[in-house]
């Protein structure tokens, strides 16, 4: 127990963290290119925030939240997603008083009490963007373009954009009735989850992974959109074609959260089945108002980092090479430690990653340790070398050994390792 992880959590270990940092950096770069700025909100918020925004009818609020009472008697919840916190911050810091739109991105851990399996955890990590204050479908197109740009940077190909509109409260209300009429007589045949969802949120039945066939023949919301919603979808389609972004209209696509309006989309890796959704997103024009703000349009997406890494790891060629040590200093006796520490300091100041032995190992042991840490070079320092002001420099990659003056060690290493 003491030495076990809680179910559904992961340690991200050295060797993996480098990949995480690389993916996160690609996301940060893509966001910067599109003019999005990072926001970091707390990992817990008032429980009410998620109840109000994510919605009482959703799986998240019904059964997935980590909710607890703190020592002050307040009900708090570990954030299950990032949009609610961003919207709260938008209001809290009066972002609405600044020039619109406000374009934000985030990266960080999210928490959902789910049945753990590959690609599904209780603490997982999402990257995402949110745009507040612009209703134009050009923003919908930009957000989708940003996601595609990010995946391109990672070398991912063959991804599909699935697009749908779930209308606005007005046209959706009429459609909801129509859909309820369609599903009512089918209720006895539906799965247990769907029978539960029928009263809470009949739209979610379209999303069911079991009753797929019924969803296929259900009335389509896109056939019942009001004129404004219809126009929004058509204009967005035109912009995406303009950008050369292929998409598929998928009338079954509804997102799991209540706050979406109009545009909903997913980017999917079709080779991965039910775990193939890389990101999900959509427009949430009613969200800020739901929190007590003025009506403010918004749109965003979120994706799971774990799932993205699972896909990237299938083709290790795509991943950056593991980080390695530029030089390991092998000392031929403990009396060289002071000189070793001084030299390490100089190498590190010069921007070289450098390390040495701290356990008084034999030379053989030190060489083994150096190669385990993938040191590019080993510099040997002993009595004889020190008296002549040199080290013996061993090339661990190409073999061979040369003498280099201690004075010029940094320069030589920088040249020979083609250091950035
Ligand atoms: P799913 O249908 O897989 O449960 P979702 O609709 O709950 O997904 P969203 O809330 O839209 O997912 O979150 C966006 C993305 O976050 C998902 O596409 C997925 O990549 C990731 N994600 C969601 N839940 C988890 C989880 N429990 N573990 C790992 N990643 C997750
Ligand atoms: Mg889910």
C-alpha cells in the first residue's frame, strides 16, 4: 500500500518526462504562433463551478468527480476539465474589459474517477485552448487549424476532423423533443446507461458506444437547425475548405459536456477505435452567462496528453532522441575531487551537461556508470594528467582517446559534440 500508486495514476519517469516536455513544448510553440497565452488555474475549484458548467446531467458530474470537504467545511472538487476554471478566471479578472477576443491555452493534470484502462486514468493531463469574446465562425476555423498545426509539428498524419453543430438553446429544444419521441418506443431495447440518460439528457444517446445503430437512424439535429445556426455551420465549412482542412460532418457527434452550443468537433486517429479521439472541442456561447457574466461567446478544445503519447510512442522515430550527458569526468582517485568539482563547474557554466562519480568507484565502475548515463565523452583526470594540465578524452560514441588541455576542455567539447 505504502509503495503502491493509487489506482489510475502514473509516475512519469525520467526517460518519459523528456517526451512529455517535448510534446508540451510543441503545443506551446503552436499556441504562441496563433497568439494564445498560457493560463494556470488551480487544480481544485468550488464544486458548484463544475456542477453549473459541466452540467448535472453529465457522466463527469454524476459519477466522476473527486469531491471533498476541506477543513473549513467547503466543498471542493479536483478539476475534471479546464474550461470551467478558465471561464471563472475570465470573469474574476475582468478579462471582458480588455480587447476581445481573449485567447488562452493551458496544460495540466485533470482528475476523474473512472475505471482505469489503457489511455484512461484517474489523474491524466490535458492540453487545451479557450477563446472568449468572439462569435465569428472564423475563430472556430482558427481553433481547428491550431490543433491541426500542433499535430503536424508532432509528425502525426492521417487524422480526421469530425464536425457537427448541436445548435443553440432554441433549435435544440425543439430537436430534443423530436429525439425523445424517436427513442421513447425504443427504450426497452436500449442499454442501461442510455435508459438513465434518456431523462437527464436525451442528446447523449447519440454518443452511446453500445446503441450505435439506433443513433445512426435517429433524426439529425443538422436537419433542424435554426437559420443562424445553419449559417454558422456553413460559413465554418467554407473557411475550413479555404484552409485545406478536410472534415467530415458527423451528425452523431455530441460532446459529453452540457455547455456546448453550435460547433462541436473532434480530431480522431481512425486506426485507434474508441480511444482514437485525440481532442474534443466546441463552442460554448452560454457558459460565461451561466456563471453570472454578460453573454459572451466562447470556443475551445482539450486533448489528453497520455493518449497522444501512446500514439507517438508507436513510432519512436517521431520522438526526440533521449537526452544524454555531454561529458562524464572520471577521477583516478579521491584526491582529485576538488579539481573535479571545479572543472565540472566550468563545463556546466559553458552549457555542457557534465557529471562525475560520487561513490569512489574504480575506473571500470566509472566507465560503466558513464555509459549507462549515455555520456558522449569521458574525461579522465589523474596524477599524471593533472601535472601536465591535460585530461584524456575518450569518445564514447566513435571510440578513440586524445589528450586535451584542461584549459581548452570546454572549447574542444563544444566543437566535437556540435553543441547547440
Ligand atoms: P471519452 O469519451 O474517452 O471518455 P471524454 O468525452 O470524456 O472522452 P473530454 O472530456 O472531451 O473526453 O476530454 C478530452 C480528451 O481528454 C479526450 O479526448 C481524451 O484524450 C482525454 N481524456 C478524457 N478522459 C480521460 C481519462 N480518464 N484518461 C486519459 N485521458 C482522458
Ligand atoms: Mg469520459
